[in-house]
């Protein structure tokens, strides 16, 4: 296959056999209780320099409390897959945690744009679809997947994709390299203590993210029994052996919502938007919501409050389909 | 622009008028969402909205809430909830008739920039969010509508960065030669003043209509390049009372997307 064009963006590839060896030795087959405090999960599995992936959106079912804990523990030189992380990518940049970003959608607010303009953060261009396809390739254990997207654009030029002549049809086609994140972060509606997990509603790629990632941390609204899981196995999104840590984090998506459980906190998003273009305001935001509280529980207690929590629960009037 | 409606309202109404009943339509964030709800309430009740996170055929609850897209209100009463790889695969398969997108910059061949401004990618003057799902939509949907404000800095001779492909250099079958699906491409450009299509042969942007009360010159002044002018340039009707009532009373009473009129 002749390479017709190669993108110049920075990315890393995993040897599929090294990945298999990792999966063989490092992913536990036995059902063990993986419930642990959020701080411990992040301390154990998120290292400086890691590649981090997040599912699915800042507004809906995103593992926001895990991101806050990563910032609180001041991880550095991370590379981040940004798709629907409209808010989290900016928070991680503002907190000095990131070295680079794979861009599907960079993030909202001028601060993150400024970091790119000033060269303080590296970016590799992709698209929401091709970045998610890279996770599917990673999940399948193949080194790349073909796509008819990206072609003939500057997005491709500054991506890590290659254009080749398809050996079957003779036409140009883009190949996107697999991504195997060091850590995948997924927030779920329910799971058992071993990590058998259920996500309800539409989403980006919870299963692909858990399969592709070497370590997967899930945060959950609710812990249920394995017996419950076995009664309705078609509801299981992620089987336990893909999961390394289970964090019990009710309201863990805030300020986003968890479908059918609580609505997103629009006021908080407006506060974030006001801070996202201004360094002193963003520093104050990080201090208020992350550094000045020790944990997700303290965030809920001191920064959100019972009245707001109850109101956001009350607003979640649409339940159908989310159980 | 008059006092009776906002630029956003006119763009949304134009966009809604281009959405046909019974078609499968890929909906981008913000204005296209509001346009889709409007179209469904007026002339396209059987249009199937699809979203990049996998909702298919949703009937969004109103009032529309700012920021909502993957949440329960926007995904209400869907036919299916899938995920991103599935929905983009269905677009690649040829199942999506129309896509609707916003853009930062566009050129005469419909190439779209939503990534950065400036001559040097390594040192952008201004960095924007990037493709999101725009590249997929403009590559895979049979037709794509691009919604963009009518400003000279947005209608440029050459976009600073091709985020999503239009007709590239305008040469014959340029998209097909690059491997992009045959028969796809930008179809209409909707602005706060005008409506454009693309010439079948030269692939150049072609003025099809201007907002009633404006002249062709009024419109061309707001562009860095001169588009082709269609044989018959239509007068575009401003939003009707019914369209405005649905937008202001049912869909967006908080005016998060439609904006405020000068009279308010």
C-alpha cells in the first residue's frame, strides 16, 4: 500500500502484541472488589505523562469528579483526548496538567485557545469521529482503521492519519492509528463492586474507551449487586474485567447531568463560561471548586449544597429509557 | 436589518425551510438544533434528527435549554440511542440525507474553517475549537447546509485552514479524486442576509436569494470574494409571524439562541 500523504501531528502507537501481553498479565480475571476512594483510584492509576481519555460529555454523563481529582493531585504532562470535554480540557490546561491534546473539539472559552496560540500546549488535529474511531481500533487490538473522513483537509495534514491507496478499490482512503489510552475515565449509571457497569442513553464510546484503555476507572451513580447485573445482562455496557477501579461518586457528573438522575447545573456552566476567558477568574474557579475542597464529597457539601442537589434531582423529570 | 426579528431568527428560519420532511438530517450544535425543532413543528414532522453522540429520531422537549444536546430533553422520545462510531458509520454508509453545520470561515468553493485564523498553523492568531463532527458531516452527508453570519471576514477568498472539505480547488471531481464519497458536498449556505448554492460545473458559490428589502450589492459588499449570481435571485421572505411565535414562545423563550431584537 503506497502512502499518498502522511499527517505531521504528534501521536504514539502501541505495539499490538505488547498490548496483548499487558492485557494478559495486568487485567485481573478474578472478580475482586474494586471499590476505592476517588483519591486512591487516581493516585494508583493516573501517572504523570499519561494519555487520558474521557467519555462522554461535559454536559451529560461525564466523569467530572475524576477530572477534578486529577487536577487536585496536580498530575502533569498528560495528553488528553478532547471530544465532548468542552469544559474539562480547559480546566486541565488552566491547572497546568496537560502537555498536549488530541483535538476533536478543543474546548470552550478563550483561555484554551490562547494556550494553543502561545504554544504552551501541543495539539494534534483529529475530528470527533476519527478520534472515536481511533478508540475503536484500540479496542479491537488492531493498529489502525480506515476512514473516508479527514481526506483533502488541513485537519488531515496536522493529524497523525495517513492516506493510502486502498488495495481493494484503488481509491485513496485515510488510515487512523489506534489509540490505547493509559487511563480511560467513564462515568456510569450503575455498576457492581467488580466493575460490571451500565450506561443508559446515547453516548460517545463507553465500551470502546474501556476496552482500548490499559487502565479504566469508572465512577458510578449507584452500586448494585452482581445478582442484579445477572438478571438483565443485556443492560451491561462494560464487563468487569476491563475495569481497574470503581469509585462511588453520586452526582459525579456535576456540573453536567446524569440522564434520568439529575439535570445539568446551568448556573454553574454560566459561571464556568465567565471564567473560561480570563486567567484570574479561572484561577479563582479552580481554587473554589477543586483545590479548596479535599474530595468530591466536600465539593458536594460545601460548593453545591443540599438545596441545589435536590433541585437538580427534581429537574430530572424525564426518566424513560434511563433504567 | 429591521427591528422585527434578529439575524439569528432569520438564519434559523431559512435553515428550517431547507429541511425536508421524511429525510434523515444530521444536526449540529446550537442554531441547527433550534432550526430542526422549528421545521418539525411546521412542515417536517417526519424528519429524523440524528446527533453525533448517537441519538436517532429524537423529538426534543421545549423550551430548549442552553447547552443541552446529549441530555434527556434533547434526546426525548428517540427511535434509537446508539453511539458515535455507529452514527458516523451510518453517515459513511450513505444514510444521512442532509447535514447542518455552523462555521467560522468559508471560501468560494465551500471549504470550511473552524480551526484557526492566521497564515501559520504553528502560530495561530486565533485558535478555535476545531472540527468537532463537522468534517464527518461535510464529508459524508449527501447534502450539507452551512449556517454562517454574513460578515466580510467570514466570506474569504481562501480559508486559513480547511477543517472540513467543500469542493476543494473547484476542479472537476476534486472530492472524488481525494477519496471523498461521490455526490456529496456543500449544498446551501445560509446567512443573515442571503442564501447561496454551488454551481454544478465550476462549483463556485452562487447567490440564490437575498433577504427582502436588500439589494444584491448590499449582500456582495459583505464578502471578500464575488460569488456567481444566479439567473434569478429570489427574494427571501423574513420570518413569518408563525415562525417567530413558535421560536419565541415554544422553543426558546429565554432567547439563548435566537437573541434579542432591538425593539425588546
